[in-house]
C-alpha cells in the first residue's frame, strides 16, 4: 500500500525526498517505496535537473563531435607552435610543425619571452619562407602585442586555441608527447638529451606519416632526407631521375665547351715527378712576378687537384696555379752557370768542342774556362747550345 500525494503537496514531498542530494535513480526508489502520484518519475527527473548544487558537482557533458583540421593547400602554409618544459636543467623546447607535411623543427631555449620566440621564427622563416597562419595556445609569449605586431607586419594570421583546451592544437600536442617520451628515456639512461632528440627528428622526418602516407621531408622538400637505412636512391644508375640526369649532363657539356673556348683552355701536361713553380696569390707590390722563384716537385695529381712539395713544405693547389719547368736539373744548372760566366771571346774550334762536351762539364770546369762563351737557343721548350757555323 502507498500513499497518493495530492497535487498541492507534491513539490513539498519532492523537496523532502531530495534532501542529501540523491540522484534520479536513488530518489525514484525512495519515493516509490512510500508514495505515488501520476507522472512521478517525470517530476523526480525535473527536480534533480533543477537542483543548482547537483549541477555544480555533476559530470561534464559529453564532448561535441570532432571537427578535423582542414588539409592545407600546400606545404608550410599553416603552422602550429608550442612550448614544452621546463626540463630538469631549466631548458624549454620550442616546437614548430607544418600541418601539411607534418615536418617539424625544434629549438632548446632558456628564456621563453616573445622576443626570443620572434628571433627563432625569423631564423626559421629565412630558410623556409613565411606561412599564412600560425596556431598557438594562450601562453603569455604567444598572445603578447609584440608577437601580434610581428605577425601582422609579415602578413601572418596568428590563431590562438581556446584557453585550457589543448585538443584544438592537437597536432603539436601529439608531437610534444612523442618528444617527451624520448626526453624521459634519455634522462633515465643518463644520455645527452639534445643528441637523442636530433635522432628522433631525423627518424620522424624520413618516416612515412600514418595519416598522409608520405615522409614529412618528401612533402615539404619533394625529396626524402637520406638516413642510415639504405634505399633505392643509393643504388647507382637509378632510372627515377634519368631524364633530369641526361639534361643535366648535356647542358653541362655545352657550358663546358663554350667556357673552354672563351678561356682558351688547354690540357695541362703536369705529371707526378715534374718540377714546377707556383703562382703567387698575394702580390705585395707591383714588381711581384706571377710565379714564385722556388721550385717544387709534383708528388700527387687527381684531376685538377695537385699536391707539390719542396723541402719540408707541402702545398695543395689547382693545376692552373702551376707552371712546368721545361728543362731537367742538369740543364738548369748549366744554363745558370753559363749565364753567370762573363767570358768575352771564344774561337770557332773551341766553340765546336764546347758544343759537343757542354753536358759533360761540371760547374767547376766551366768556371775555370775564362775564355768560354756559350750561345743557347730555345727549341721545343728546351734550351740547347748553338754552333757559330749554324748561326
């Protein structure tokens, strides 16, 4: 048996039944055990919903349907940035990610002011260009007037996510979780966390992304950054870029022939073992000659790259900075000695005998011949004695 409550007393009974702030289910069971009236369950539900105190301690509402970020029209147009930290050494990690390619870059910083953020962005934009928009949270450094002015002056739209709702900037927040894992591993093992993060960045930017199916570096730079794992790009003779390779070879050969013709280029016969002089690259005054007087020996040549040596000095030069000496050591000494001898006269018979024996004479014998005069003529790049009868 239950009591039937008249309409005038129902609100009072509901108020008594809600003492202790029971929920709908508990309040219904309590009333049904003692009283009844038509539509009692509906009145209980309305009573609980109108209780302000119960509203304050109730569960949050279910999340609204997810709204996905629209895929940008191209790379490096829509970016997101965030700060991660502080780390145990009081460093912060400044993270920037591209919504199109998922390519990201980060910097370790100690100060997190707007001026420091702007300096990093300027360095980054100098290499990759200005984006159309940047999304950030409501940190003081991101909502400052200084950063707003910088973005406005560079035609960048600064977008801030709702306060205390990091899901609105989910791409960079997911990246922060991945970075944090690597930092925790490095800290646990006592490793240099900066080097470990660099390994993570390389791994991330060369790995196909789970959403786009392409590596971030490929979408941003139209190429995959090379890492330690071999790929088809490392195989010689790859046909993927054969057309570009052929055009490059043809155009380079045309340019080479034209440049060689204009410069009058000729092949150089400098080989290992040759004696050469080096071109002066510093001219202290107008009387400095083109080549220095010291003689060097070529000890190595690879294409146009030549290594020469004189005494204990070794130099590496381009072959165009060398000039080959067109005579041997013996002929060089003979020329110098004959040039230094001041002999006024010579008889025809002496000239003939001297012309036959000049290579057998030592420097001392030549110096003793006070009446000896030798005439030299350059033939085929070599200095050779000339007989007076031939003259």
